[in-house]
C-alpha cells in the first residue's frame, strides 16, 4: 500500500512494507531543504557524511534504504526509500529548522497507521482530506477515489494472472492509455506540461482512464488472460473500448476530451474533471 501524506503542505510519498512505513528519501530531502534538486543535495550530504554514506551501503546497524515500487505518471518505478530509523539518521545530516517538527510528524504518521489497521476506512478519509487541502472540489475527490479503486482492482487482477510487477505493469498501463487517448502516460504528461517528477498524471484526468482500466479488468476475467502476453491483448482491447467511447463523444459534442489544461494552472473554482 502506498500513498501520499502532507508535511506542512508538502507531499511525501510512503509505502507500507514489511509492517512499517518506508518514505521516499528525495521527498524528505525536498521537504527539509526546499532544494530544487533534492537528488543532487542528497549526493552532497553523503559525500560529507561518511557515516551516512556507510548506512546507505548497509555498513552499520541501520537497515539500508530499499528500492520500492511506486505508481507514477510513467507507470511503476522503483524509488529509494528508508524506514523511520533511517530517516531520523538522515535528518541528523540536514541542517534545517524543520527537523524537530518533522520528527514529531514521523511519530504521528506511525500512529495513524495503527489506526488504519483497526479501521481501513480511515485511510480513505485521510486521502480525501489531502485532496481537500489541495483545493479540489468534493465532486473531483469522489471521482478520483473511484479511479484509485478501479486501478487497485486492475493491478490486483494482474497480480493474480501472473503479470510481473514493475516493468510489465508499466507496459500494460501504457497499452491501455495508447488505445484510449493515442498517447502513453509519459507522452500525456508531456502534453499536459506536467514537468515536475512528483506530478501525478492521474490527478489531472479520470473518466476515460477509469473506463479503459475497468474494461481491461473485465475483459481479462472473461477471457481468463494469463501471463503478460495475454494480458497485453486484454489491455489493448480494454483501452480500445474507452478509445471508441472517447471518439464518439468528441464527434457528437464537437469538443476534444484530451486538453492541455491541468489543475495546477486552473483556479480553484474551476477544478473540475478532465475526462
């Protein structure tokens, strides 16, 4: 399970792995330093702090960082993450007035996970609250939550049908997007001018993405697709269903579904849904 949490309005990606939270390291560096290039800042820290560099290599008592898979605009990608103990060690090497508040925040998000185990509905409530803080409308939030549910159902189906995670998920996702919109996710992200690596394309579109992924899930079940090749055919067919619907709507409405609008540029009063 991975999700985004907010520290002082800054996004931090995290994943629950081996019964604990693991946080994306460059997100932590970005939050604490406001650096325009957190990856480069991290390299400099490691050069000037031999003990931290050793911890990254697993030479010491701290568990080394792990490369864990996160859903990004370009599909699943492996990002370097550290657990709470590792992040606390990292903070020692970063001179920042945010260090102490961040430590308290780490403790808080750990407690939140215990609450979510007891009541899974709390997790979805937290996600909704994050989107509300970003200024999205209630209508947008509910559609985005449905989109998350549809995506989760599809990836679970792929997992059960012997599709390997990481690269194969990304290829299948690109196949659906290409058949639906005529663009892969990376091409669509460029089309929408979402230049920040942390920008999630899915936050800027929903309806036809959901249709393509829901159709793919249903087709994979109907034909009992097994393995990558068969599921690639199902992905193309599912995307084609959505693509045909998109083209028919464009023809009858006279309006293009895919636009360059994104919600970082639109005023809050207009934060509705791209199709």
